[in-house]
C-alpha cells in the first residue's frame, strides 16, 4: 500500500469489492489457500459486506473500501472483475484505465501518473543491518588497510 501512503494527501483512493474472483464454490486457486483468502461467492449484500469487513480487518487494509451492490453496477460500469485500476479526475472523467488483472494489472502505471501530476515521492535507501551502504550488484568489497 506504499502508493496509497505516498499520495493519499493529494488524491482520494477507493477500493471497490466486486464479485469474488476465485470463490471456494466456483474457481478456487491454490494462492487463495496459501494467502488465507477463501470465501464462497456472496449470494447477498450482507455476505459481500461480511467478506469486505473480514478482509479489511484481517489485513489492516488502510484504503477506503466500498462494496458493489448485488446488481454489480460498479463492476459493469468499470469492467472491474477480477481487478482493475482507474484514475478518475476532478471533473469525473476517466484519466487512466488500467488493464484487466491479473496479467495487465500495473500499479506502476498509476504511480507514474500520480508522480507526473503531483511529483515523484522518493524513499531513502534502506541501509543493511550492519549500517554499511548497500553495494551495487557485482561490486567487489572495498579493501581495508589489512588487505593491502
């Protein structure tokens, strides 16, 4: 959720839960079992709300979260299933329409759009636990006086 943390002061974010992509009663995936996100396809709005609440609480999901109605209005309007990213501008027009997930789901494109609009957010390089700066791939360790 780094993109949300970086840009939530500049842009409004919203995740909308549409119908379940890999429900236990339809097309269960091994990755859902591994990630412990196993739900049956919701049959009512209260089912969808329960899944959304469970997900947001279990994963401490920080992004505002909406739930599509059982008529799938949001999914139908945005071709959102199984996952898709959009940017809606201040006038309500689609400024960015991402590819269909999972294969064309590309948060880096959203980050690039936001960076172009609001400026790039840079993060300081993390130092290894030993406190030394990270070495470039393939770099040789520096010689110490004892080695020369």
